[in-house]
C-alpha cells in the first residue's frame, strides 16, 4: 500500500507526499530496530539475572557441603593426633587402639573438596556468562573459579604424594575379612611399625598432608561464603547458608 501511494505521488509529482511517505517508511524501520534491540536487551538481562540466581544457589550448596566436610575433617584430625602421638612415642595404649587403627585405615582416603561447578560450566557453555557486563562481578567470578581450580590442582598433588607412601603402608597395614563380604577390617602390625622409624615418619608426613589440605578446605569455605554474599548483592536475595550445619 505504501509503495502504491509513493508511485502515485511520483506520477502526480507531489514531492511533498513522496518525502512524507519515505519519512514514514524510515521511521517505521528505525522504530522496528529499536523495539527489537529493546526486546533483545530485556531477554539478555533476564538471562543474566537467572544465571546469577543459579550461581548463588550452587554456591549456597557448596558452602553447606564444605561445612559438613570441615566437621568430618575435624573428627578425623582427632584420630590423626592420636596416630601421630603413637607413631612418635612408639607405644600404643589399649584405649587408643581403635582410634589408632581407624586413623591409619583412613589415611589413603583423600576425597576432593565437595564443591560443584556444573551450573557455572553449563552457563559458560551456553554463553550466558558472557552476557554479564558488570566488570567487578566478572572479576569476582573469575577469582572464585580460579580458587576452585587451584584447590583441585592441590588435591591432585597431595593425592599423588599420598600414593607415594602406599608401599610403606602395605608393610604394616593388612585387611582382614569380616562377616560382611563387602567390607574388611584394617589390622595394623604395630610391632613392625614401631621397629622402623621410617614407617613412623611416613605416618606423620601423611597426617601432615591431610592437615594442610583440611586447612585449604576451611579457606575455601570462607571464600565461598564471601562469593555467595557477593552474588546476593546482585540478586537481592540473602545468601541462604545460616541454617546449614
């Protein structure tokens, strides 16, 4: 219809009408682009808000999991303290026997820190993280992810270090069958351990490695909580970790 009006105006040499029709067409195109851009901006902002909300939920879950791990690490540290005292003193009291054997049995179990990055990685893959335009938030996000990667690398290093003591452990730790075919009982040959200072030293070093990494877990929990509060500034929702043990 507009093209017909422009054609008729040209035939009639009504240049004012021609210019007016062109102005209407151009204005319509410009407004259309602006509306499209505005809708795209709204959609992007909604995606950013959803991404940050999902990151906060995952961070809250990580805080809770790290706190549970810290509690279990503290309990394990008590056993390690008994183990180190026995190894250094070369004497084992009957009252400490169970705690000693349990601590030795757990030495080779060295789990990763219980943090999840699935939401972050999914958002990164989808490209939604690239929509975040706040430079300070981007810096904080990258700093936290770098910390997670560093702790993961430390875990790998410590795990390899503990594996290096496997030959020493096998000289005085034996697994005996129980009535449950899926479980064994650890027995420690204390006489062999006490008679070899190198083996006692290995126990002390392994306990030290566990203690150092447990300290990393405490630091990570504190930094995860800080990051959670940072995300809450963006979402306007408090970081829901107060109820976690």
